[in-house]
């Protein structure tokens, strides 16, 4: 290798907020970031104006070449990457599948920053799925990419404990920070031959299916504990929600009310402070958002919207 191990010639592929800290870390470590690939600008916001991804904006602010192809399966894509003579490609929540020919271009291969402890939660939504499932831990794996979905060997990992206060937002930020901390030392050690990749056990694999807004629909026949985890996991996106008097409302915060028992049908409102019967147990809603309004505590909501005890949430 022509470069010193302490400074590598890299490409970076990422799109959302999660991907920005790792890119910043690589820049701060004085690696040569030759190009950044990210998702194309798409309509967003109330005006539906074209919006660049967070990674796109960050890369431009730092004077890095940005490419936004709709596909990497073309000969042109291969030739453009080959011309850069990269030591490695670093990938973090990019949003496109990398063809085998692309994976083989960099000298060291392609390294992915994945937000779970593999092989658990391979796929698109590992952060939220871990909370929804009630996992006691999560973490980050730096893995060598191969043709399969998140199946490659692990180069380095770090685990963190999840607790009853962990939300999708807080875990997202924690894991983004861990990925940023791990990526440069992992690259250097791997380039220097100091890391022996650890292969995954496919028999232990669990798939983290992509999230949709429908995942946030609270099904009241589930247990209060499960529903509370869904509320935390899907905060802020796509958000937990239900129908109240025909209006779709978002549930931002809730807690399990162990002191209250019930014999009511799931979804029935039990108390004036917004306690709801579940298949097992009671869920107390503590923060809510009506369409077109800001989120608010339930005490503020009740002042203008008295709760009808006995009505049913759908």
C-alpha cells in the first residue's frame, strides 16, 4: 500500500443523520475522503422542495466531492470508483445495495457501520426493532461487506445496555457516536493486519424489517409492556399512534400502570387522566399530539379535550 496506515484513501457512503458523525470522525482523523455517495435530493417539508440528505450537506460544507446515483449497477459507476484507487469504502445507512463488483473495488474492501450486535437484527431497522423486542442490549458492529444482507465478518464491535428510558432517538444518537468512535481505529488496525475477522453464526440471525407508519399503530390487544416499548422505539419516527373519535393522534410518551387492574375490553379509556386498557395491563398515556399541533403533556391536552371514560381507542 502506498499510503501510510495512519492515513487512508477512502470513499464514504451514507445518507441520514446517523451517518454524519462517522464521516466527521474520518475527516478529523485526517483520512483522505475522495468521494461521498448519498441518496439523491428528494421532495420534503411542507413546500415539498428538493432536500439534500444530511450527509450531502455535511460533505459539501467540507468541500468533498458528492455523488448521488440512483443505482450502482452500471459500468460507469464501476469505472468512476476504480479511477479513485480507494483503500476502502465506508458505508453507514446508505440506502442502496452495493453490487458484488463494487464491493471488490477497494483494496481493503467495504466496511459497514451497522447499528446492532450481529447477527441479531440484520436489515433496515435494527435500532427500533431492538427496543420493540425488549432486548437488554444493543451496539455497533464494524463489518466487512459481502453479497448477503449484513452477513459479513465482524472486525470490531461495542455493546451498550438498554433500559426502560431508551427511546429510538436516544439509541440512534448513542450508536451513531459509537460508530464514529470505532471506525477510524478499526480501519487502521485492519489495514495494518492487526484484526482477524470473526464470522457470524447465521443460525442466530434475526431480521430487522424496514419500518412503516403502520408499525406505529397501537393494537390494544397487546400487553401494556409491549405497547410502551413500541411508543419508545418509534419516537420520533414513524411515531406510535391510534384513532380517537375518528382522529389520528400520536402517542409520544406512555408508561405501564402496574397499580391499576381492569376487566374492560382492550382500548377502553379507564380514567380521566388517560389510562387505557390493554390485552394485559394498563397503559397510561403521558404525552400526545393532535394533527397539525405540537406535542403536549396529557395534563395540557385534557384542559381543552376532556377525556371520555369508557370510550374506545382504535
